[in-house]
């Protein structure tokens, strides 16, 4: 805990194929994503080296790849799949993901789901120094994470 670093990506707007109703099955719709990632930040804080932390662009690319991979019925399932993906691909100790569908309920500003995941062995050293993995790199695909 003493070396924990909290990284937030707030208001990430991505499109997804999500929902159970015919109009949701027919077209992708906007999602608002808020992420909170806890990493061991000791090495990055001292080294000033991107390889000792998570690369925000790679996180976004990873989530874009996930959303492009298939249709999701429920926010609950998509949020868990995002947590599983982040935990498998990045050296995170804890992650909180909040997914919001602004178009889900006409009389509401948005509908959202928040889920939290934790991993015990999230050590930066276990990842290659040249880049952090993301779906599609090194043969890793979304099918590897299918529930």
C-alpha cells in the first residue's frame, strides 16, 4: 500500500454493441467509462520511465479492441469482462470500472454499473520492458478471456 499509485481515466467515450432490445442490437451506442487503477508506483515514481507504469493509450486501445470484439447484453457482464481484461493485460493491483449508458433510459441522465477487481500479484517486473501486453499482441486475443 505504501507504494500504491492511483491512476484515473475519466469520461472515456467509446461506442459499443450492448443491450438486449432490438434497437440496441441494430446499432452501436455510446458508453461513458470511468476507470480507477491502482498500481505499484514506486519504480515509475523514481525512474520516470513509461515501462514502469501503465500506458494510458494502451489501456484505451485494449478496451477499444474488447468492445470491437463482440456484442454484450449487459453492462454487468461487460464491466466484469473489462476487469478481467485489465487484470490479465496490465500490472494493476486493483481496478474500478464504471460504465454508463447515457441513452438507456429516456427519462434518466444515464444508467451505470460499477464493479471492482483486485489482483494479488500485480508486479510491473513480470511484464516486458519494451511494451505492456494488450489484446492482439503476442497472440493474446479476446477469446482467451471468454467466460
